[in-house]
C-alpha cells in the first residue's frame, strides 16, 4: 500500500516535471520588427541599394517620408504594393513568407531602396 502510493506519487511528479519541461522548452524568441527609415526628396531616395536581413514571417516596416507620390513595391512572393503620398512618416508593414532575396523598389523613381535577404 505504502509502496504503491509512493510509486503513484513518483509517477505524478514525473508527469508534472515532463509537462513543465515541455512548457519551458526552448522556442525561438519572436524576431523584433525590422524598421527601415526611407526619405524621398527632390527625386532622390535614401537609403538606396541597401542590403538588409530578415527572417521569414518577421514584421518589416518601411517608414517613409516623401515629397512626391510614388509606388513602393516589395518584390516578394506574393508581392506587396503600397501607395506613397507626399507626406511625412507613412508606415508600410509587411511580412515575407518565402525565403530569398526580396527587392524593395520605387516604381515612379525607378530606384531600388533595398534588397532584403530573407532567411528561413
Ligand atoms: Cu516592382
């Protein structure tokens, strides 16, 4: 009787430990947002042809200040298009689902802001 009670208690403790270990198992911490400040002024864009790194599913934010309307095009799969207005501090957020090199371009200026190396 005493032995069985001890065994049962031991089994429950083992189970609890298993559950705790499971809940505390290492999972990758959520990647912080990638924020890119972009300025479009007098036909020039900053940055230009930058190289960035991101992970699949990581939120990527472009914060755009512009003196002209344009179209921001993220050449990912599927792609993302954003209308840029002549205004400060416009934020455009997206995620990339497919790893690879993703160009972010301005169609009216015909410039590449950045290429994002998206890793799985
Ligand atoms: Cu494009």
